[in-house]
C-alpha cells in the first residue's frame, strides 16, 4: 500500500481552478472519492432553513476539492512540493522532495 500524499491537518496549496495559489488546512479526506475538504477554500453559499439549532439564512460552507488539484505546502520553500517515502526514527514517513524534511 502506498503512503497517502495528503492527510488530515496538512497544509496544502491549490494548483488550479478559482482558488489557485491559495493555501489552507485539510479538514477531511475521502480517498475512495479522491476529494478533500480544505478550510476556507472552495466556499459555497447555501440557503439554510431556520431550526432550533441553527438561525438559518445564507451560510458559507466548504465544498470538496479533487486531490489532483491539491499539493502539500512546504513552508521552508513557500511553495508546493511533491512527496516521497523516506525514513524518520526507523519508520516510513512522508518527505518533502524540495526541502528534504518530513511532513
């Protein structure tokens, strides 16, 4: 089994689309569908009905983004990076190709 390229709580950068060049933190990943929800990106306005729990009105929610449009963000180089498999403390780990540091 291959190591996952993007996981929950990773910082990612969007490579194409309306939000290209923006960064955010991954909130949820669905590897079977090949999508991830990133906080503050791919925002959509939804009209919600008022209930006892919610006040209703227009609510902004994050919609999923395809994993192929996301790339792990390297804070040292301030750009997106590819991921390779390496070792850290004798275990498999995800390593940034550009900086060589573990994610």
